[in-house]
């Protein structure tokens, strides 16, 4: 009885610890742009507009992603308020779902220790932590895929509980609502892998295909048809431009080039996302090979099926994207959770399997990496200071913490103390991620408009028209709108500050859009002709209200109403064909302020406000 209570306490402690690791620092820095501005901004507008069907960003439909992450963030906003922590929290819970699944699956495949080790490995894997702290879809998708793999394994066992059939098809529907129908290829490959090792008739019967497909359609079709009805042409645009053409790297506008990597780089970075535990990949692959040589008894058959599913879950996202030029650095993230469970199986069962040389090799590998990182920490200030002086101290801490943890862990592995070695590596990674979070904070001014917007708002009127040069993705404008007015403003307050000549679109002010009845929120007007590297999206339907050209910007610059212009923060300063003044209005003058690569310019009305604010600040001193 006491042993069961102790085990329950240990599991509870691991759940709390892993959740704390994933939640740590979520709200301590501004939204990184453009990707976080996109997801956080769409979810905010769902609340402000009261429209949970059509995703909108910067006041107009934004139809390139399904709604599940948007819905999750919007629900978090409703409970906690509109801020960065609430925006990132659903992703942390999604990452923690993956932790819970590897814990449960590990216990059933190995021992209770296997589940605990798998949970700790996943929570401290490099890619899992980093991308829980950056709003993107791939950790969310990875957890859903892992859960679907687990259900597939359970429903193809000797007994087929109905709940796993239902859960499997529901999870497939959620995968589609997360990143689109093309994501079904991964569970489909897992099903084919099971069919290859088990009776095809038995597997097909266990899947419950006719009603399962109906359940899948029941999850995905209602939103798809509803958004098509509200935005005719959506389905064609989404299926072709955002799925098929994205795969073929012919999407319009082109994908975010800075995130694209070559084939060898993609293999390397996909391995890095599993660091530090991916150092045992050779031993894990050897374990999988040995499993294929085992006698195929009933017990071994279930175990072998699980390893087949996990191997496919690990390999498919890497190998399928490898030959495609559209591969992005984070496309391999769904591989991390299956790999961590496989690594945990090796870690906890290597002694029973008699893998003495594998354990020694792991100890040497960890100790060598740890020593290299500790030595590298000495040279980091000289390497990073010229370009990134603000994060030198964090980089040194990362190298020392991860290096020390791996060094001590490697030595303990060599002394046949695998669990103490595991604890040392985990402790080093926890300290490492504290420094990583500090790096996110310090680097935020380079990638977030929060500081610029909040500083400028104190010197400008609420009715100031904000314009933007544009960038590689619209998410940057979405983040600016997010910080201009998170909760919206009553329309009566806006109209009382503006004369009728400033209104259009049924007596509505330029630079604002309607939300729920009685509510409005600001948008950022974005140039459409500012360069080939700033092509705006082209969704079906009428042109967005936020689009303007340079001629219209020049007209606005003559307004008596304050107008400001923000430059592209992703401009390449070495590109002589794209100088800073390329798209500035005439008589823009000197910038009012700058933060990182963002420069803020103002028209004469805005400059008067700015100078008046400076005068008042001086007088108060």
C-alpha cells in the first residue's frame, strides 16, 4: 500500500514539475513577429468581433490556417484576459498533453519508471520547450498525433475498446482542424505500418472505418462549410494554396524564406530538437532493430506494434519533408515526442537488455558534449559580442548549465548510475531553459513591436492612424494592432474625438473597424506596393480594409489627424536595393523614435503631439 502511495506521489510530482517547466516564462516577453502576432491577433479578434467562424487579422479575413489553435487561445483570453501569457498557455497545455501521453504509454510498454523518464525527457527536450514558448502549430499538432498513435495501438490490440476507436477518429479530426487535411498522411502511414505487421482484416475491422470516417467528417465539416458560406472560395484557396501548393513550394505569397533550410540542415535541426536525449539515437535505433529479430509471440506482437507506430511517428515528419524545398525548420517537431518515448525505453531497459556498450557510449557522448560546451563558454563573449551583445550572458549560462549537466550525467552513466545521470542532465536543462527565457526577453525588442507601440501611445492620441511598410507576413501588423488596443474601445468614445470629416464606411473612422455591437478596435494600414519581399496575402473576397498604396499614404500624410509610419523590422540592412527610406512619405523627416530595426515616423500633426508631450515631460521635471 505504501509503495503504491509513494508511486502515486512520484507521478504527481512529475506532472507538476513538467507543467511548471513548460509554463515557466510564458508571459514575460512580447509577441514575437510575425508568427506570434498572427495567432495571438486572430484569437483576439475572434473575441472582439464575436465571430468564431471566420478568422480575421487586422480587421479582415485571414484564411490560411484552421481554427483549433485560434479557438484555444480565444478561450484562454476569455478566462484570463488578453495578454501574452494567456496567448501561449494553450500551447503549453498541448505540450503537456504530449508529456501525459508518453507517461501513460511508457508505463504500458515498459515499467512505471519508463513512463516517468519519458515524461521528463519530453518536457526538457530542446524543441519541445522552445516551441511551447513560440506560438506555432507544430507542438500542438505533435501532441495530437502522438495521442492518435497511442489510440491506434490500443484499438489494434487483442481487445478493441470502443473508447479508443472514438478517440482515434476524434483526434484525427482535431489534427485537421489544427493544420489541415494533409496532416492525415502521418496517421495513415502508421496504420499502413500496423497492417504490414498484423492481420490487415483485423486492423481494418478494429478501425471501424465507415462510422469512423463519418465521425472525422462530423468534426471537420461543420466549420469548413460554415467558413465557406461566409467566405466563398475559401475551400479552394485553403486546399490548394495552403496545402497542395505549400507542399510544392508554390504558395502565394511565398513561404517565410528565413525559416527554410536545406536537406542536411533539416536532418540536423530535427535531431537538435530532441537534444539532449537525442544523443542516444544510435542506441535507440539499435534497440528497434533488435526488436525486429524477436520471436513473434502474442505479448511481443503488441510490443512490436507499438514500436512500429512510434518509429513511423518519429521518421515520417522528417523523411516526408526531406525531399521538399518547402521544408521549414520546425516541421520535424512532431517527431520529438515519439523519439523521446523510444529513448526512454532504451534508457530504462538497457541494463535488462544487456546493452553494456550502449550505456558506455552514451556516457562518453554526454561527457564529451558537456566538456565541449563548458570549454566553449569561455569563447562565447568574443564570438557573440559583435552581433548580439545583449544575450552574451545568457549564452554563457546556457553553455555552462547544459555542459555541466551533460558532463556530470555522462560520468554517472559511466559509473552505472543511469537515473542519477538523468537527474543531473535534467537539472542542467532546467537552468538552461531559464537562461533561454531570459534570452527571449532580451531579444524581444528585435522581434516584437510591444516596446515601440506602448512607448509611442503615451505621446500620441488614441485616434492616431497607424501605417506600416509591411513585412514578410501580415502577423507583424496583427501584433501592432494587438498592442494598440487589446480589449477594444466603445464606438461612442471614438466618435466623440473625431469630426464627421474623419469618418467613412457608414460613419466609421479610418484606421478602426467594428467589433461586437458597440465596440471597435484599431487596425494598422499596410502598404501593398512596398517591394517584392513584402507581398500581402490574397485571400478570396473583397480587398482588405487595411491595404493602401504609397499614393494613399502620401494623402494621409497631409491629414490634420495624426498619422505615423512604421518601417519593416525584417529589412536586410545589407540590401542596397531596399534602403530604409525606400517607402517613406515625402517630408517624413527624422524618426520620432526607433526600437531595434523599427523606425517610427510622424506627419506634422503627429510631430506636434510628440513635441508637446516632450515639452510637458520636461516641465514636469
